[in-house]
């Protein structure tokens, strides 16, 4: 027990990085994902082509590689970001691509008649999107969105590759220094707590959204 | 008064109707009948601004309705075949959403007006239910109230009795007659000939009176 209290401060310091990457990625990738999903329906071929290329690259290469490219690769080309910022950029553009595909599916599931009804009642396109379509999309995408959020909790551990000290790295250091598996167990437990919190929040939002069908 | 003059609609080479002329007088109930798939719904979609026409004009109270640009004004209210209520809003919110956001009415005034409409349709006790909690006939009356809240000059129904049993069909007929007494001009697309004869002042046969 006393051993746990000695390693806990360094784990919590790592946790701060983990949570920072987690929350900033959510905040950045959700609006970007919505924009990208709308761009996929653009009447302009060039925009659709660019967006499809972007999604292909983001989903077609490992996030680990994208992290390396944005931090080391762009750094070598003279576009240098600090480690944390590089990690946030990589995570946001990667997750936005996955979320865009999820939102696109959600947008497609809203029946055409909803747009017709809104139009006949005189709603502008922006009002139609925000007041009528988006709430229905949100309800449709919550389960798959939740999956991505839980993946993100664990994916944050990839930031070690560009030298950021997240919770897994803190556990790793303690484990090799003290030749014990205890830090790993503790780290695993903390990940489980984080995913449990996310799961509970998602369940609650599903319950709230189930007041209508 | 609504005047449709020489209206033509084609999909590529496929002529849906040609040089269609039709006049609907104020306060009149006009039924447009004919078998499915001959373009009745296309006609009211053009009137409501959801489809474009290739030629001709539609004039409502002396003003031309844009039939080329798909731009929609709220002069023609529409009751869709499957109602298209917004599932994420309660009945009263479905009704007040457009008056508040489009007409910039105060929400208290919009709610008051919405409740009056629901009352007149015998739906006041359903105001706080969501669409999924309503029967087919109730959904339809909610849709009628939603359209009327925008004070359209004409109310257009697309197949209002499809999927309704006889009792509900009679209720729709009652609603149409009630609205007629209040002076609402109504255009009803239907393939239900007995219903059309029961409610309307005039029946327009789309199968025989339209050129193709």
C-alpha cells in the first residue's frame, strides 16, 4: 500500500496529460467531424474529392504513424509544433475523420420528409439543420460515438511515441525502475475507471434521448 | 384565389402533365382524384415549392409563386402523407417551432395560438406528447395544426385517408368541414373517391382532365 502511495503522484501527473489529450480531442474533433460530414455532401466535386482523400489517409494509416509524422516529419520540414500541440492536432484530425463517417451515417438516416416539412414551414437551411436535423442525428449516432470515445480513452496512450509523459508511460517508468508489475495494475485500474465514467455518461445521455423516438 | 395556368412538368422526356389549368376559389374545398403515380403529388409539391415545374405559372391572390427556383414561402401549408412531424419535439413544440423561429412570434403568443388550434381539433390533451405516442389520426391532426399555425392561404393534403380506418376517415372529413366553415381553402389529393365526394365542393379528375 505504501508503495502505491509513492508511485501515485507520478501516475497522476501522467493522468493530467492523458485527460488533456482526451478532452481537447473531443472538443476539437466533434465540430470538425460535423463540418467534414457536411462537406461530403457538397455539390463541388473538388471538396468531396479532398475530403474523401483526407478520410482515406486518416483511416488508412495508423494513428501512431500520424503522430510521428506530425511531430517529427513536419518538424523536419520546418513546421515545428511542441509535443503536446502536435499530439492534439494528430488526435483531432484523426478522430474527426472517424466521427465524420459516423455523422454521415446519421445524416443519411434522417428521412427526406423532415427537410420537406421544414421547407414548407419556411425554416432556413441553418435553422433546419440545427433545430430539426442535428438533434435527430445526435440521437442516432450516440452509440457509435460512444464506441469512439472509449477507443480514445485508450488511444491517448499512443502519445508516448513523441515523448509525452502520459499515465501509461509513468507506469512504465515505475515498473522498470522498481522491477514490479504493480504500477501496470494500477494504470489498468485507472483506465477502467475512466471508461466506466464514459460508459455511464453515455448510458445517461441515451436515456435522456429516449424520451422521444 | 389560386390560379394554375398552363403548368407543365417533365422528368427528362417523360411528361407528367402538360398545360394544366386549375383554379381554386377562396374557401373552396377541391379534391384532386386519380390513380396512384399519375402526378397528383407532384402537382402539390410544385405548389408548395418542393418541386420545380418546367413551364406555366401559379398565381396566388394575384401574386406569382416562383415555380422554377424551389424557393418556398409559407402561403401554402402542406399535410404530408406520412405527416413528417418532427419526432424530437412534442406536439405543441412541433406547432410553435415555425411561428417562433420563422415568424419571430413570442413563444407565449405562439403557444397560446397553438393551444387554440389543438383545442379546435380536439387534441389539447395531446399537446405534451411526442409524435411516436400518437395514433395515425392524431398525428395527422397535429400536422394540420402545425400547418395552420403559419396561417397559410391554402392547406394542401397529400392522401389524407391512406392508412386510416373508416372511423378515422370520418374524423378527417369532420376536420376538413370544420376548417371550411372557418374559411380555410383546402386542396386534397386522394385516390379515395367516396371521401372526395363526401368533403369537397368540387372534384378534379387528374386522370381525365389533364393532358399528357
